[in-house]
C-alpha cells in the first residue's frame, strides 16, 4: 500500500529546484498557485505538506526545474553514518527489485567531499536493504531510471529526496526542434515573471529564435499548465503508484485543464533568420498556442498599437556570434518604444553599455553556466 496522499507535517516536505537567480520567481509562482508553506532557499523553494501537492506542482509549475519529496534528514559526518541513515528509511513503498534507480548527490562544507562517494554509499544502503528483505536487488540505470534520488549534504547533514517530477520540468514536450543556443523553457517563464509582465499587455520578442519566450508567454496567458504535455512523471513509476494514486493524478490533471482560458493577449515574435521563424511556428503548433511569428530585423522595430512589453534573449557571443553594432542598433530600436517596458536577458556587459542608461530593475540570473543580467527598462 502507498503512504497516505496527504500526511500533515508542520514543515514543508517538497522542494522545487530552480536555476540560480530565479528562486524568487519560483517562490512567487508557488504562492500564486496557492501552495502551502512556501519558503525560498538557495537553489530552490521549500513548499507543500503532502505528496498530492507535489503531483499538482509537476503539472503547474513553469519556472522550476524539478519537484523533490523529502524522505529524511540526518547527520552524516562519515560514510558509515550516511549508510546507516539511508538504511533507516523504509524503501519498500518506492522501489522493488524490478525497478531501476539512480542516485545524484552534492556536497557542500562537509567531511564527505566527493559526491560520487556519497551517491555510491546511498545506493549501497538501498540495495542492501532490499536484498536482505527480498533476496534480490534493483539495478542502476543512469539514463532512464524508474526512481531518481537526490542526496544533499551540507555541513555534515544529509537530506534525501525522491524526484517527484522524474526529469527536468523544462522539457515541456512541445519543442521537438530548437535553433542554436535555445533558452530553457523554465528560464523563459522565469524571466517573463521577473520582468513584471501581467499576462494582459501585448508582448513582443524581436530576437525570438525558435520562439521559446513568446510560446511560454502564450501558454501562461491562457493558463495552459506546462505539465499537461508530459506523458509521465517520476511518481508514476514508483512502487506505490497504484490505481488509487493514478485516479488522483487523473483528477488533478482534469482540474488543471479546467483552468485553461481563451487566448486574448497579443503575443508576437520576430527574427532575421527565416529558418528560426519556421522552427518557432512549428513549436507554437506543437504547444497548441497561436503566436504571430514574422521574419524581421530588430533594427526595423517600431512601436505599434497600445504600449506593451518587449522580453528578449539576444545573442551574446557564447554560442552565437554577436557584435557591438547589433547591440547599438538594438538599443536604438528599444529607445523608440515609448511607453513600453523592455526586458533584456544580457549575457554580456556590452548589452547594458549599448543601452546607455541604468535599468529601472535588474536581476542576476544564470542561463546554464552563463551569468546574465535581466535588465528592465521603462521607456519614457
């Protein structure tokens, strides 16, 4: 039998991981979605007091990378202490010998400094327990495991998590193809939120590439939950996933689908690359949203209709070549957008210099390993 779906606990038992710098966006999204016990931390946000909330979070969260369920926390100053702490957990609700598993680990400020050793000790404790009870053990599969575990070791204290989502939530399922250096869908959703976009103002991405920012905006404006396009989540492969939990997951999916609204916000994207526009159009169709994608240069950008927002991720030379001339032309175009708000994910200081004024708001976020600034300007 699976554990109860809604065990009451005073402390949050779930953790939504986030790209560095986007923890505030994840926190605000969780609060907007009505989750309990929301508290931001380094690398993510604590929330929730039931697995039921974890299931819903997998469906609805746009800005997070994973949803983790905290199984246990204990002191682990040595390998033996780590082994004993993991072995004290009852693994039978989650894993059987017929399941595959993978263990990921990180260590900060602890005597056990090697993450691979921590992962190995954790795996050993799990398989030894199951072998002793059942006479056989599960196998390890690092590519597509049924159960993924995360061990976070900080100051000699270990916290063991189950991956509820089963893979990164940025993989929505609609982006079959992407252009060069695509931004992750979860990061696009985070910068939309950090930019202050209200889902009603017209939105334009004039350097749209394969369309990720504009498509994420269209999905958010219609309250189309990103997890609806996912075939299966991690919790659906656990040993305790039975008919009752499958019915509950289906009910949650129906409740989330009922929130979808008709599209009314004007959302556009443009790019000088015709192939990128073709990709963007295909991706929008796959995502089930309508976005006006057209070929055009940012140099020719003009303000049309009611003032709205520009949200964009221009090339910054790490994977796609960019020039100071492009940044100067881009800045000139944005200055012409009187009454608009402009949010630029800048991976190089050259972009800020080209704007020639201080941003009205600024956030430090990481696009993978690249430290960026989200520069937000209200054009007079």
